[in-house]
C-alpha cells in the first residue's frame, strides 16, 4: 500500500510522463504550431541547399584537387544522380516507417556525408561524398510529406506552402552562401558549416517532432513499396497530370537559373560571381509571396491558382528577354517566374497528397522524380542553346516550356477529378 507522500510522488511522475508524451505527440493529438512549420521549412531549405553548394565552387575545387574539367563537371552530375535515386529508393520509406526517426537518421547521415566532402583530399573521396550528399538530401521530401500529414486538412495547403517556400529559398540562396563562404574561409567551410547545422537540426527535430508511425494495416515489403509507387502513377490521373506540370515548370525554372549567369558576366555588365549569386535574393521575394497559393488551395481554388500561375510563368519571359538592356526587366522577370513556379509546385503537392495520405511519401517522391527530369532537361538545353543562339533563344525555350504547361492546363482543367479529400462544393483540381 502506498503512503500518501509516495502516492503524490507517483502521481507527479505519471503526469510528467504524460506531459512528455503530449509534447512528442504520443497519446494525444499533435498540434502543428507555426514555429514547428518554420523549423521544418528551415530543415528543408538547409537539406536541399547541399545539392547546389558546389556549382559556384567547381573551378576552385578542380584546381585544389587537380581534377580535369570533365571530372570536376561530374561533381554536379553525381550529386543530382544521387538525389534522383534517393527520390525513388528512400523517400517511399516514409510510408512504412516512423518518419521522425527516419528524418533524424537521414539528417545525421547527411551530416556525415558533408563532413566527408569537407575533408576530401582526392577526387574519388570527393565524388563519393557528393553522391551520398545528393542521395541523403532527399530528406527534404520526407519533411514535406511529414508536414502535410501533421497539418489539418483545412490548413494543409498553407502548411505545404510555407514548408515548400523553405525548399525554394534554400535552392536560390545556396549558390550565394557557398560563394561568400568560399571567399571568406575556403570552399570546404560551407560543407563544414552545413554539417554542423544539419546535426543541430537533427537533434532539435528529434525533440520537437512527434512519433509518427505510418505503418499500414498490411505492412509492405520494400520491393512492394517501390512497385506501388509505379502503380499509383498508373492508377491516378491527377498524379500523372500534376507530375507533368511539375516537369514543365521546373524545366522553365532551370532554363533561367542555369544560364542567367552567362549574359550577366558578359558585356555590358561584366558582373562578378558574388553579384550574380545575389540575384537569388530577388528570387526569394517571389518564393515568399507564393505562400498565398497554399491558402488559395485550402479554399478549393487550386485549378484557378494553377491557371493564373502558368499564365504568369509564360508572361515572365517577356521582361526576361530584355535582360541585356535592363537589369530592372530581369528583376521583374525573376520575381514573376519564381512566384509562378512556387504557386504551381505548392498546388501540385497539396493535391497529390490528398489523393492517398497514407501513401504521401510515395506520391511526393514519385512526383519529384519528374521535377528532377524537368530540371535536368532545362539546364542541359539552356546552356547548349545559349552557346549556339544566344540569350534570346534561351528565353524562347523557357517560354515554350511555360506555354506548354498553360496549354496542358487549358485542355485538362475540366477533365481531371478532384482528390477524394476535397469534399467542399467549391473545390477544384
């Protein structure tokens, strides 16, 4: 029999355990606060930025490690190949595992890969570290899927919009940050700093995020999990359509950002790399403004949001075509393009997650494979075309990708069913 004092002590310990479980989301509903959403956005931006850090550093890395131009060029290629593999082979694990543990494990492994890159003294070690960095940076998509699963259905668009803004900001600022850090402390410093920040984020997220086992009633084996990703594409018309939108908008996005440094480094501007890198700061304005798209999706206006955004994307290439004669035209074009891309991207992810919330990681991972294809297509085509035909041809290419997206929307806007989760009478797809 417990004495009164002992009984009170046991009661206090029980209440303390309940409080700890509540903070972690165990035994009670987890409340997704704005602070947690911002933390997820920061983690997304930090993770995806690692894929892009190397781009302004290639010449310096090549000289230090005695790498040929062809070999140093494979640094970017291997990083993106690793990212593409991770989208298909790692992101789906979020549907059958505790996402909190999966996120923390991937972040810690990513920090280790970044440390390998920072310490590399041979080309082979560097390339291995870069491939591992790309593979593990797909934790970004697991974070997006987790945020979508934690958000109430009525606020999912807003949450996905905020978290995805972190992704776009990370992409846009990665080159600026790596260039500045390289000037201050050498190219290795950005990878050491990122490894430290990634480790800190892993520890914070472990404390903040709830345990969230997404194990289905009938657990899937790994091979079944991968096959089901393909099956989802075969079965869901909306997923196929939104994946095509993703491919086209990121082809346009990559067309601009992979080639815009070329005219700016030539006459009449001759801008230094630091000034060109700062252009990413302008793009951030568009990315932040596009969080409005998430709120519009929550109001069931996804179809209209997509159409308006694709029209803006096509229109953005008109001021961009005047880049050689006006930097202000470039600024306007960059803001319009990034705003439009972000709006469509947020809409895409919100809609496809609502198709099957229990398969959210597979849906988003599969969708992002098309993002990677679009990004690679735009980058290769734009840089090749600039050499042959100049900036005007690059703008025509970007406008073509954008107009194809608008035409696709026009022909499919009334033929695609809305996700089952959208049950309000005013909802659109």
